[in-house]
C-alpha cells in the first residue's frame, strides 16, 4: 500500500466513528449548550422587556407626580389669593370702622369745643369787666376807692 492510497474499509469505519462521535457530541454537549443559550437569551430579552415596561411606568408616574404637584401648586396659589383678598377686605372694613369712630370722636370733640366756646363767649363781657376792674385797681388805686 502506498501512502496516498485510500482504504475504503477504514474510511467507512472512520465515517461511522465520526457519525457516532457527532451524535454523542450533539446529545451531550451541543443540545444542552444551545438550550442554555436559548434560555439565557430569553431571560435577557425578558429583562430588556421588563426594563422597557418599568421605564414606561416610571415615566407615567413622573407625569402623574408632576400633575399632582401642579394641581397642589395651583390650589395653594388659589388659597393664598383668597386669604389675601379676605385680609384686604378685613383691613378695609377695620379701616372704615375706625375712620367712622374717629370721625364720631372728632364730631363730639367739636361739639364740646363749640359748647365751651359759647359758654366762654357768654361770660366774656363779665370776665372782661372783672379783668378791667382788677387792672384799674392795680394801676390807679384811688380810682377804685
């Protein structure tokens, strides 16, 4: 036999050995590994899918939170505006009430002053005569006597 001659019998045995080896390799290694890769890929895909879903939920929750914040902000602004208006109304009412009270007090004081002035003017001639007589008594004592 020469170096390059083909022995068909050995070749058939080698092919059968290769087929048995490939079947065993497929059964023991390739199928379990491909199944593990498939499961791992499904797990990764589910994680990506879950991540996308959670991102969408998070965005939805952010939008809801912003809506709640803006609603609360608007409500607070309305309450502050209402409180300012109520305070302004109360201040105007107090100012009006105390202005009326001050006007009443001023009116009473003017009436009192006018009454006292009238009394003073009524007794003015007698007081003037009394003062004139007193002055004359001091200046000219003999005229008094």
